[in-house]
C-alpha cells in the first residue's frame, strides 16, 4: 500500500502549493515517493494518541481508534485526517525531488554541520553522545511544514504538578 492519499491528490496538493514536479515524473515515481513519505509521517506514531484501528497488522499508523486532537476532539476510527495526508504529501515531494533526504544514514564517526539539498537545508547539532538514539535524533531533519501539519494530532505536554 503506497502511502496516504492518492497520486491524484498528491499532484493536486503539490500544484496548489506551487511545487513543480521534475520533467517526466511518472505515476510509479509518485507512488514510490508517497511510500517513502508515509514512512516519515509514521515515525511520529509513538506521539499520536490512540492505537491502530486495524491492530498490529495494519500497515500504516492511521486510521486510529481512540485518537484525539490536541484540543481533545475525537477523530473517527475510520478516518485519516486531511492534515496527516497533506503532511505525507509534503514528505513525498521532498523524497521525490531528493530521495533519501528525510531518512539520512547515520554514522557515529562523522557529523555534518550544514547540508543543503534542493529546497531542504539542514544544520545538524554537534554532540559528543554515543547513544544511538541521540545520534539518530540529531541527524534526523526537521521539516517545519510537516511539523506544522502534524502538531494538532500530538497530545499536549503538561508540566508536572507540584504536590505538597
């Protein structure tokens, strides 16, 4: 199953956003890009509320049972919110124009301070940590458009209450 949405929806979204597909882009390439795009979005699954509607055999993180928005609004268990699909399209377009740019290969022996690939520019933090989770987190690009589309589906973080 290739990503969220459809190739027609992907094309319409990208065109509306003013993105230009490379000359000769095929439907197969769009499908492959949507496949890689949904993998980027599904990295957020531990932060999404609820659980997969189809259980562990469900291929993607959405639709979800028991999911709510940041504001506590219930999301129907059969629905994939439009913003999730659009975030997937954003990731798909970046993956189409710069394959692998959202899934960097990480090695602990070298780090990049700044890297620019097409419209995506990433500056990595330097760290002396050897913990693999820290190294991966530091190397993973953050795309603010995708973050902006996803935040309504991430639960609020409440500061700890001081109990006396």
